[in-house]
C-alpha cells in the first residue's frame, strides 16, 4: 500500500495554495494535509482546514486566532492553532510533515522555507526570496540536511523537467554536464507592445491584468515590469548552479513553452503545457512519478503559432537591474528584492507611478553599493540588510 505523504501548505489561501489543495485532493491515497497557514483570510483558512482535515493551522497573531475560532462553526474538533512567525518555521520543520509547500509571498516566507530545508523535508519552493535573498544559505541547507528541492515556478519547474535526474531532487554543486545554457521564457506581461513613454499613467488594475496567468497583485505587477523574470534569473543561478552569462530570457507571448535547456550538441529540450500552476505543483508533489493534475490536454493546433523575441531592456529596465544585481553579489540581490517589494506596494497604493518602480530599485542598488557588504552568513544577516534597504527605500514613496 502506498504510504501517504503529509503535506504542509504555507500560504494556503493564495493562488499557489489553492491549486496545491486542488491537486492534493485528487490523490487522497497519496497525500494528506497536515498543516495550513494564512495571513489574513481567516474564514477561508477555516473552510480549508475543515475541508482538508488539517491537524494544524498557523496564523500571524492572537487577533487572527480569535477570528479563526469565530469562523469555525463545525462540530468537528478544531485544529491546533499556532500563532506567530516562529510558529511558521516550527511547523515547516515539524516531524509530522513530509512535504512543505513554501508559498508565502515576500521576505516573510524566507525563514519558514529555510526551516523546512534545514529539517530535510521535500521542499516545494514557490517563494522567490529563499533564493534571491538567501541563495547560498538555502542551497547549503538543502545539501547539508539531504532535503529534496522541487522548484514550483513554472519556468524553473520546466528547466528541472528538461534536465536529467536519478530519481532524487538533490541540490547540484555545479552546472549539469553537457548543458550550454538555460532559456527562461517570459510572456512579456500586459505592456509587451507598449512604449516606455506610454506607461507613465498605468493604473494598478491595468498592470494586474495579466494576459495568460491568474496571479496575485504583487506578482502580476512584477510580471508586467519583468522584475519577476529577473528574480527568476537569480533563482535559476542558485537552483541549477549556472553562471549568469549562461542564463537567457526570451519573450514568448503565448506562454505555452515554459522554459528550455540547450545542450552542447545543439539540442534544445523544452517543456510545454497549459498556463496552469497545477502542472508544476503536481510534478513537485509526485516526483519522480507523474500524477494527474486536473490540467487539460494541450492542443497545439489550436494554439497555432508560437512566437519568440528578445526582451528590450529599455522597455523592461527591471530585468537589466536584476542581471546587474546578480553579477554584483548577494547583497545587491537582497536590496533588489526588498526595494521592489516597497516600490510595488507603493504603486499599488497610489504612492508611486508605475515607471518609478525601476527608478526606486536603481537608487537602492546604488545605495547598497556604498554600504559595506556584510558577511551574510546567517538568516539574521540577510534579514538585517533587507530591513535596512526597506528603511532606505520608503522615503521615495509619496504620502
């Protein structure tokens, strides 16, 4: 009889969390939900806990705990409620869980993702900051603990699928033999055909109207600026031990080819599929087996043409800034990510224009270059530089 894997979903009410629950519930013989976490949607968290039979939920504070309790209307025993940031990390490392979906957006998700890695879990990584801000620490933890690392971003998952494996998702110590370069695809977002001087008056609603993917507001803005792709370049560097000059980005508006690997003999392997996050989630949950995800068949005849083009770095300055940060070092990557989070939040709240996002990030990188590079040997070092960058960046926002 197949042993059930106990799954913890950190960020269960977001889009990745919702899709993970969908895939898990398609395979009750393989998976059971152990724990769920959410930051603000307590009614939805209560509904999810009841539906999945979760043993544990993690909430940010005592007010959220009380709100969760008020929404628990079932006669069934309520799950254990754990409170606070430390509880997230403790739950990620809990001996009662086998698989951790790290789907909390932003730097807030970094400690719990690292805790799962240090505890030797199978880590399904959908949190970018674990690698962007703490790549060396995170990958060292994976190697030292023997944890498995499955990337959930569709692009990195595609690359992972196109590389050879021995049935285990271990962290590489160098580029895979025979690989010439990695090619990340990008949709180009909602402003692919616009000129830069047409974007000064862009609204949050326009920036969040992604043509292919259904995502949260912050990630949708990152996709529009292509900062999201820049973060993925940094992630790919750590995930696949690939130097920056061997990572390329190509715009592919149809989002059918999710990424490619080019080999030394000239072969290019690509992973294709519907733009549906349940595909990489199912791959991560089932690896090395292929399991049903609920995603329909890809009709290439219906898809028609597949277009590819080089990104214009003047049109997408955030992508250039990301490559610059990667070449500069870990401190610059931390500053890039932190400044972007502040800038995007400012744009979404009306405190910053869309075209000012790149200007704020550029200023933060200039500032970070003048700050003595800390050793960045611990999570505290990373979080300290992250906090300093945010403190420096906030004055750029209009009240």
